[in-house]
């Protein structure tokens, strides 16, 4: 049996994915002039969807991309699940908005053009096992200074993540000015001196939805926590390291640059936060 072509959303319509045509003049193609968002459903219902759409709206405002009502995409996401037979499943929805197709200039189109809006959904495919943990490497942060915008310009992230995969690791931690700030597609946490630490919010890190959830769960659990620099030199003395993202949830790190963390076994803080994260996500689902 031939595989079923998924139904996607493209510029106001639900169509077969093989019907989608992107103009070669699209500024997302030419300049990476656009944003993206990834939301996850548990049992057919989304977790923290409003927060994801609010972040998308903030990014659109920052890039001055007009003509898209970010919060209206929530209904699109739900419809996509149903059209693809995923309305009762764990799935992810990827959405991307670019400035649209216009003659190639480094300035924005003089005459406004409609933005290009695309979204697709897929069954959720887990990466890593929280009961086992993952390996990561560290890399210098060579990205631009507006990492707080979830832009599609991810080449530095891709290069770093490829280095991680070539080294047999799942993720790479960016080091900027001696501080471990975040991973290529997830937030980074360390337990140092009995305290959960993560880099303070700034233009150098993404305002991660999962990061906010973890900090909230630390409050609920009474776990000491603080937004403060995690220095690269602290990685060797941290009692636990872990990542958080929409697709990883809370994932213990058991190896960094080839050396073990906690004898290469997940620690109690990350394990507890993972359980709480799952409970919160599935409770809302």
C-alpha cells in the first residue's frame, strides 16, 4: 500500500502536502526571514499551546511581520490532528511563518505582501530515554545576538548538533563567554550546590516554554532554583545536568564531552522533574 500523503495547512487552506508550492522569491527561502513554532499534543490535546502561540505572536511583532493572527492558529493545529488521524494521539505540530514572496532586497518589501504560513503535524517520535539519560558535547556559541526570537535561521544550531551526532551525543551545549547557556534545541539546567540553575533570560537564549514549566515545577516541588549563570567550569562539579524542551520534556544528561555525570546515571532531581512534567502534560490532556 502506498503511504498516505499527510494533510498540511498552507496559506489559509488544508491541502495534501505534495500540493504545496513555495515561491523561489519567498524571503524565508532567500533570507531565512521567518519564524517557527513547535507544539506537542498528548492524547490529542495540546500542552501549553497558548504560551507557544503567544511566543509566536511576540516574534512576529519583533520581526514586523504583519497579516497573521498567531492565536488563530490554535484551531488550525487542532484541525490538523483530526485530518491526519492524530486527534487522540501524541503528536507534534510544526508551524512556520515567513514574510512572504517579494523581489529580492535586503530591506522589507516596499509594497506589503501576504506572509507565507505553513503547518504540519506528525506522530510524536521520542528522542532519548529519561530512564537512561543522554550524552552531550559543549561547543562555542557562534550564533547571532537575538536568540530570543524563534527564527528559522538555525544553521549554527545545525552545525553544532551535527558535531554532537558525529561524536555519538544527542545534543550540544552552547558556551558563551564561559557560560553554558542552552542547547541547540533545548534549555539547559544544572544542579550545583543543591540548587537547580539555568541561565537568566536574555537576548542570548530562547524564552523556552518548557524552561518556564520546569521553573514552575521547581516552585511546586519546593526545589531550590535560580536563574543565574552556569559556568563551564561548574559542569564538572554539578551533581546533575538536564535538558528541557517540547520534544525532550525533561531529559537527564549523563555524559558531557565524554566524561560521566553522576556515574552516568540519571539523578533524583531530573527524574522527579520529568515525572512532574509528564503528569502536568497528561493531566491537561
